[in-house]
């Protein structure tokens, strides 16, 4: 990858990080090509954008936007990294959880999640993230009272 191509990837990532207030950093290492394709298809169906990029390029994109805001996710940028961008804070967590159940696997693993300014680090956060209520769910609860 030459310098111009790297800059294009950084610019694309900066655009995605600016566009979405929610993103997940996952580890897709040891998944087969077929499994990654199935995961991408599921993401597409649920309106979740999935991108794979080099960790250094992801870090440079985040640092150029706001180094302090994203500092908590930098340690998660190791090994194979796939990013999931979503308008909904919990859709990527549900996708990861159901994908694991279907494949009877520990992958993809959650490295970190950035949701509306909050950082969640570690695969142990996945269950909590699947239970987060969306804005529409909270509105429905309030109206139902």
C-alpha cells in the first residue's frame, strides 16, 4: 500500500467515525472466508457497515479527529480488526452475539465499543451491550407508562 492509498483509507475512516456516533471494534481472526462473508451479509441486512482496516490506519484516523476522546480504544487495536458502524448502539452487539450462537464459536470477539461518547472495552461487555435500549425503545417505555 503506498502513501496515497493509506491516506485514502484514513480519510474514509475519518468520514465513517464522524458520520456514526456508534462503532464496535471486533476481532475476526480465525474466521474462515465463508464466515466473514456471512457476517458481512448479516451486517448489510441490519444496516451495519463493516470495514476491515490496518490498526495503524484506524489509530491515525481516530487521533486526527480527537485523540483524547478515543484514547480508551487504542489498546484494543491489535491483531485482526473489523469495525462495525451503526446508527443503533446495540445492533452490532446483537449481530455478534447471534453469529456466535449460530457458529458455536467465540469469534468474532468484541475488543471495544464506542457508543455515544462512552467506551466499553473487552469481550465481557457484549452481554451488557445487547441489553442497551435504543432511543425508540425508551420513548415507547415512557409513552407506555
